[in-house]
C-alpha cells in the first residue's frame, strides 16, 4: 500500500511537471471567498484523475511484469502508455470541470501531434509503475 501511495505521489508530480512545460493545464482552485465545502470538492476533483491514472497504471504494470516474453512486455508497455495518456485525454474531451486538461496542440498542429502528446504523457506514468 505504501508503494502504491508513493506511485500516486509520483503521478501527481509528473502531472505538475507536465503542467509547467505546457502539456497539461490545471484549472485554478476556487478563490478564498468560497466555502470550505466547495474548496474540498474542487480539490477532490483535481486529485481524482491522479488516482484514476494511478489505479490503471498499477494494474497495467502488474500485468506487464507478469509476462515472461520480453517482446510481448515491450508491446504491452507501448500500448499501456497510450491507455494511461488516453485516460487523461478522455477526461479532457468529456470536459470535467476541475480535472487536468491535455493541451493537444502542445507539439504543434499536425495530425500526429495529439497522439504523440498522449504518448509522451502516458509513457513516464506507465514507467513509474514498472520500476
């Protein structure tokens, strides 16, 4: 359980790092004039994608580590990077109010830029659960 919580913290720090370089946009928390209940709800909705991505990354990491063939594990690692990044992209497309949003034009406006952005976000998170 402690290792999982460390990985959740690592996912949160990775998302913060991606927000500093412009790949992810975190919406602002409510101002000081809001009630404690509204602030708690906004903070919970901000941390919800982190836990969702951590749970998916944990299960995918366990599955990858259990595979004996290295070629199959490598293929599943690439697919897992797209899945983990796709979870955050799905939250962006569904427009959840306080969750992190992916900047699909971070790498440019070509047809492959959104896919590459999803992969670049998902790859370090997936690798965090493989170590």
